[in-house]
C-alpha cells in the first residue's frame, strides 16, 4: 500500500517533469505517475540527471556537484527545471531557472518568488545513492551537510540561519587573518562578529541537536530492519567544539537538548577561551562548522570499525530514517533511489524494497531492470540517445 505514512500525511508526487538544457538533456517532457518509476538505460545516458533535477527542486542543489555550473548543458547559458506537482488535492507548477554566475529565478504557479530559497520545503525528497557510503566512511563535512540539508527540508526557515552563519564565518575568518598580522583595531571589530557567530551558531546547534535526537530512534529501527535481528544496535551522537552541545556519546531517550539561548552563551564563552589560538592561527576554531554527527554501531563508532556491509547498512538506515521522520512530521517525501540496487545484497534489497513500496512516489535508476526487485518495477522509462520513453507494462502478474 502506497502512502502508508499514517492518517493526516500530506501526499506528494511529481506528475510531469520538463527539462531544458539540464545536464546532458537538451529537452525532456515526461508524464509521471505515483508509485515506483524505474529509469533504465546504460551508464552515461542521463538517468541520474533526471532524478537529480527532481532533487534540485527540493534542495536547490545537487547531490553530485557543489555548484550550479555543471548542471547547465554545454553551450547553453541557463538550465530550466519545470515540474507539475500533485500535493493532496492541489496542483502546483514549479519552475526554476538555473543561471550560473547570476541569480537563479524561481516561480510557483507562474508567480516569481522574491528569493529562490523560499521554494525550500515545498518539495521534499529523500535520496539514496552510492555516494552516501561517505556518510559512514567519509569526513565530518559529509555528515554536517547531511544534517543541515535535512534540517532545511524539515524547517525551511533554517536555510536563512545556515546561510547567515556561513556568511559570518567567512567574514570572521577574513578578519582573524587580518588580526594576526595587524592586531590592534581589528580585534575590536572581531567582537561584533563574535556576537553574530554565537547567536547564529547557537540556533544552528540547537536545531541540529534536536534533529539528531529525533532521528536517532528511526535510525535504530531502520538499521535493525536492514541488518536483521541480532545485529549491533545503531545509534547517533553529536560531538562539538562547544562541550555543552555534546561529546559524541549516544543520545539518551527522554533527555532534552540544550536551548538555543544556552548554546549561544556557551559558544560565546568558548570563543573567548580560544581567542588567542584563533588569532594565532587566523581561523575560527569554535562553532558548528567544526562539529560531527557520530554514528555508533554497538560499542564502537561505525567509522573505522564497521565492515563494508555494515557501512552500507548504516548509510541505508540513515536515509530510511529520514524518510520515516519526514513522514512522521506529516508530509510524504518523494523517495529517490539512484543506482543502488546493484550495490546491495539480497537482504538489503528486500529491506529497501519493503519501504520503497509504501512510498507515494519512488524514482529508481538502474542500468539493468533485473537489478530492481519485481515489486518495484512499476512504470518503466527507457533512457537512451537523448530520449526518455515510457515503456508498456510488463505482463508479469503485477497489474492484474
């Protein structure tokens, strides 16, 4: 049964997708349906580009590159992503113009939004891709981005806090380099930026901690479902340059997280304590930009101790936990599975398929259709030679 997130869950799916000069695609005009859709084709034909475009509507970014420039087809000046969305009984038309080096433009139902980031939260997606193994095995940057992207999806106003924090951090780092050379007056100006850093950093820390605490039980349940009974228990913790925010130990059920005001005060004190070190090194040493989400597997941290199979299970559990959390919040996200079934063993394929089969819409890419579990071979789209063609249903007993 699709959309089984519970009573009161807002259902969403992409009904129509159009692309212009996006990645390898000169043009795409594709009708879409609820349930699973499998994009099948050889590597390099543009399957991932299609689901990447849907993800862009949710995050205004790509899971594959850090800037917009590679998203525009070679020789074009801009890319366009246009989608008709069905959100319960409402129809929404979302259009994004991607303009590298210039401001992007966003329209909803043909009305321009003052700022592109006002689109955030309208479309929610959860994407699982081979690159997600870096959430377990990669450096803290990957896990911070994972947390912050989920934060913004869950609470769109935090996009402004995140952006402002990054701006203040950049300004403060530039000033610290100046202070290292000149000292004197630069240090007086630094105090102003200290206040901004502590205020925005405290808000971001409080939001991250609450999110990680909320996500923790979903990760435990998802990992058990993926790895099976008898597997080590998966938990989350948070380690911070601000001791009040966490030392990496797993969250305790029923224990609340510190308030933003308390974290702001603690961050301000820590900045003052590290002032000399910061000036000497010319960089900000304290704040959420240096923190990490800690993944626990049984008695040990997953990073460095988890096997290859356990790492895959944990990465998958993190994404399934995101899906469950957003559903619990009352909105069904589009589930995107980008070329992952070929990477998973039979047990993990089955566990993923069980969840994916309940999604209102699940978009899957695969080089070989047989890699995808039979229950998810709903609508099939052949991707080849610059075209995306919906194939007739297979007569295998699933549509009777």
